[in-house]
C-alpha cells in the first residue's frame, strides 16, 4: 500500500508541475505573438493563428519571420491544403 501511495504522490506532483509549465507558457503567448507579427501587413490574422499555434505548441519561433526549426510543432502544423498553419 505504501508503494502505491508513493506512486500516486509522484504522479500528482508531476501533473501539477506540468500544469504550471503550461500555464506559464500560455501566458507568454500574446507577447511573443505581438513581436512575431509586428512586421506583417496582416496583423489580425497573424495574431490569431500565432496565438492558436502558441497555445497548442507552447512556443513561438524567435524573430518576425523564419526560424521555425526552433519549434517543431509550430513548423509541422499544416492547413488542410498542406500549407503552413503557423506564421
């Protein structure tokens, strides 16, 4: 019984740590996306998709263009037509 209780405690701690990590990352999405989209002429669309991608992938590539290799999820998420989903 003690071993089962220890495993439950460890699982609970890992779950809480993961939830805190996700919350902190999602809070940073708007600021990261504001910078990522700062040079585009399609600001509203860029911000909408950047924030969507950030919330799913928990990262935004550096800079205002390119560098998508820094965030594989962001880079690999495609539209149904096969184009990039994330700006």
